[in-house]
C-alpha cells in the first residue's frame, strides 16, 4: 500500500492550475448550460405554445379566453358579469373546435359519393357490432353486394352516369335496411352490409326486399337495369368467427353468384 506525502494536495492544486485552457473552457460551458437550463425550457415551452396557437386559431382563442379568466380571478378585479362573458367565449370556442373535430373524424370514415361508411368506417363499426352480437347472443348477417355491369354503364354512358348508378344503389340499400344496420361502400362497385338479429326468416326475406328497392330505383331509368350480385355470410354467436373471415366468405359467395349470373341486364329493353 502506498502512502501519500504531505505535499500531495498541493501538487493536485498545481495540476488543476496547469490544466489546458480548452478543458477549462469546456467546463465553463457546461456550468453555463446547467445554469441556463431552466430558462431554455421556458423558452422552448413558449415557442411550442406559439407554434400551436398559430397553427390552430380556435385553440388560440380558447387559451386566450382561459388566460383572461385566470388573470381576472388572480387580480380580484372581475365581477360576475366579466366572468360569465369570458366563460361563454371559451365555451363557444371549445364547442366550435369540438364540432370541427367531429366533422374531420366523420370525413375520415365516410364515402364521399354515397354518404355511407367507407371501408375504414365499416371495419371499425362492424367489429364493434360483432362484439356486441357475441355478447348478446344474437345472429348477424354480412352481405356483399356488387353492382352488375357498372363498367358497361361507365363505358357507354360516362362515369358521371356510373356515379349516379352507385348513388341509386346506395339509396336502394338504405331503403332496405334499418338505421341500426351498418352500410358501407367498400370498393368501386361493391357495398357491404352488416345486419344484426338476422334470423332464418329474416335472411330469406332480405334479397327480395333488396330487389324491390332496386325495382323502384329502376322505375325512372330506361337505359339500363340496376342489379346486384349478392353474397352472404352468417355470424353465429355460439361459434363466432372474425370479421375478416366473415367478409371472405361473403365475398367468395358473391363472386360465385356473379360468375353464374348469366342474365345480361345491359342494355335494357327498348
């Protein structure tokens, strides 16, 4: 074991004095950064706050109203009328922001042409409904409805008429099913429906009801007949399967019907 001499501490102090200027400068910078850290956080917070406010005017109005309320209460100079007016402004801004957010979320899950759910909206809503059906022990029926001869309508009459045909198809489905059922346009010419509480007799009546709605839609159209190829898959709560499997079964049956659907509905009678 080595023993330090009495002048060791003195030598250490001398060594510190002889340390390079670069090391001393770096040490000074670190100390300065530590001292300014709290100020930097405040600056960063202020910058983020300003950025958020400039990007979202509604948020800026809400925060400004709340700051006004906070300052008024702290100063003790506000009366009930001042407070009520400021709260009304904040509430109004918050309500507008909420409505805007709701509209944005709605647009994200809605098909612009038909007004029904889009594929994303259908997957979200149908997944929830199947969980509900499983919990309550009720049957559900998934339908895939493919518009026949849409390509021929587009090629012969133009895409605008094709879009109108899709809108009429969507209207026919909305007329057929209940408000509680989930309807969606999941592809170019393909619609999906998830109907809860679809017992045997109800299932047998669905296709005739769809055809009746289509007949009404065709009443004023003389150039072609609107029709569907339809595939169905039943959800049994006692032997549940996933939404993906249910969609695959309905899709397979729909394409099988389309393949054997020999009646050409375009062009229509003269």
